[in-house]
């Protein structure tokens, strides 16, 4: 890809959006009530909610590059209920009650995005087709069924197991043995959506500065944020920096970025579309630890992400491109859908997701209630970040609500060790996850599905 100053090379969605004219950078010194660092879904949702609640409050968003430069302009666009890694892992690490609470939060998050798009008529190429978590081996079928039984036993409904025959009536791949079917899932075009959120926030009176990296934060009676073009003085700040949070000294050890990668085909021909039979255009993931996620775009391309992840050593944030994982993904598209043999892939990209220890998100106050942060959304942050914006707005306004009471607000986040130990530990966890996938894929497909 050609590197472009507006970062449209960072994803298919950004490359096909436009033309886009960023807001000017900060030039001079300004004072605001709340400064938000980071112009992704989290920052913009927080900004919008703050102004909705407090029309007199001055709110500025400071984005180091352009709106949607981070994961928000590059993701798969699944607005879904999955939290952290998967329900069984959340239950094992945090207990049953917290797993239920997390799932309820995610259901609310998906509904929140849906309502926001509809209420403000956001032009996000959004539809609400539901979600299929497909099993591609008997071991994955058991894993999904176990998750489903767990949720059902806790009174969580709205998700069912569908068998191979019914599934192939929805998406036709010989590799699919059955699926988790969940109607509650939206799909959106992330670049369009994040810039629609920007438009909405600005319409509500938020000031957005792009190409405005915050290079230093000084805490006093007020906060002073240094940027190349001037300073911002703020009563309160929001660190909406997710996978970039380790670059902020106070958040350094709370999360680690890892990179996930995506590819997209050219628009499929009617014959190619007929061969995959994806008439209801659901979002699809498999049940691997190193998940594949795939969907159709509005112009009938097939986009697939996942397969492998790239660990970033130290502060490295330039691990977007992985020829190895791009090749794996392109092979996997054709392996799952042989009718697409010979299809051309037009865009390949990657982006950072934030992983906090224990694979769960974290929202919290930093030092005191005047500074709040959000991170650790993993690869399941599209819906989550929107509701987190609502939660962060409540925290900033020092309002106690059912959202601020949720267990991952002000949860204790185990710190990552410094390098090279951090990288070595991450490698070990990754090797474990890969080995589990290998074991689940080793078994033959003729094994009976319970
Ligand atoms: C390839 C990919 C696919 C994904 N697919 C899905 C999916 O289908 N469904 C799902 O639920 N989740 C998915 N995710 C995860 C999801 O995209 C993220 O959880 C979500 O977008 C995070 O939003 P955010 O606003 O918190 O962070 P970001 O969008 O990353 O925004 C953070 C922003 O902060 C800015 N910033 C950082 N430091 C500074 C600074 N010092 N000064 C100013 N600005 C700064 C960055 O430039 C960045 O724009 C995916 C992620 C990736 C990378």
C-alpha cells in the first residue's frame, strides 16, 4: 500500500472513505472543562455523552493523527456481545456473577450502538444481521456448546445452537459443523461510523483537534496537556487511548498492544456470491483462540481478519503489516469457500488491540476522579467502547450509576512486567493458545458432534 498523510492506507475502510478533510491541529493555548485524549469510538462517545448531559461544558478531543486512525477506523465492524476472550474464560477468572454482569453490559452496548445509529441517522453502512460463531471441528463445536450451556444455565437467553444443515442454509461452507446463532449483532463500516460519531460530537458542541498528539500531561490544580502547537488546560481529562495507553507513563503497565490483521477481496460476482449463499449477511467468527472473523461489505466483498496475531515488543506500534498472516488469511478464505478460488484481494491491513492482564477491559480513575481511562477492549470493542463512553461520562461527572457500578470499573489491573519479560510472557501465552487451537484442529471432522 502507498503510505498516505491522511492515513487512508491504514485500512480498506479508510481507503474507500472520502475525501476526508481533518480538523486543524491545536494552534495556541486553550482552556476547557474536559480534554479527551484519543479520537476513536471511546473518545468520541465520551465527548458526545458529556455534551448531551452538560450543554454548557467545554469539551475538546485531541487526536494525534486523524479521527479513526487507531483500531476504530480499521476493525471488522462487528457490534457484538462477546466480552474479553469468551464467557468460559471470564467465568474462570472472575466468577459466575461477573460473567453474567459482563454479558448484560455487552447486550446493552450492542443495543446502545443500534439506538445511536437510528436516533441520529448515522450513515455508517450499518445493518443488524445477527452473529454466527461457527464450529469448524468437533472440538470447537463442543467448546461453543459448552459456552452456550454455561450462558443458558445462568439465565442468559437469546442465543441458540443451530446444526450444520440449518447453518449451511445461511452461509454455505462444507467446513461448518454448526454454530452459535445470536440475532443481537450489528455490522458497520468502521471508518464511516467513527467519522459520523465525530460529526455528531461536533454537532453537540465538541471541539475536535486532529494531528494533535499530547506529548506531556502535567497534573496540578488543573491538568496541562502539551501538544506541538500549544497547550490545553483542563479541569478533567479522559485517556481514551486503548491500545496506545502504554505510551502514557501512568498507564504503561496496565495493557499491552497486539496486532490483528485483515484482508478484503474485490467485489464478488453474482456467481461467487451464489457459491457462498450468505443471503442474510451475518457477522461470522469461528471458535479458535486465534479467531477468524469474516463478513460481507456493503459492496459485496468478503473481509476476513484474525488467524494469527503479532506481538509488539516494547513500545513498537508499527506492526500492522504481516505478509505471513495476510497469506494465511487469503488461503483460509478459499479453504472455507472453494467457490472463491482465484478471487483477487485488494486491501491488506492490521491494527492494534489492547490486552490487559486477565483478558478483560478496564475503566478507572487515575490518581483521583479528575482523570479517567479506558483500555483492554481486546478484539471485542466496537459496541463496548460506545457504552464505555457513556460510563466514562458518568465517572467524569462524578455521578454514581448502574454503569459506574459495573465490576470492571476501577478493577485492579495486574501490571505487565517490563521488557524483555513482558514479551517472553506474552509469547508463552500465545504459544499456549496456538497449541490449544492445534489440538482442537487435529481431530478429524468425522468425529461425532455431541
Ligand atoms: C483489525 C481489527 C479488527 C477488529 N475487529 C473488531 C470487531 O469486528 N468487533 C469488535 O468489537 N472489535 C474489533 N476490534 C477492536 C475494536 O476496533 C477496538 O476495541 C476499538 O475500536 C477501540 O476503540 P478506542 O476508541 O478505545 O481506541 P482507538 O480507536 O485505538 O483510539 C485511540 C486513539 O488514541 C489516539 N492517541 C493515542 N495516544 C495519543 C496521544 N498521546 N495524543 C493524542 N491521541 C492519541 C490514537 O491515535 C487513536 O486514534 C478490532 C480491532 C482491530 C485492530
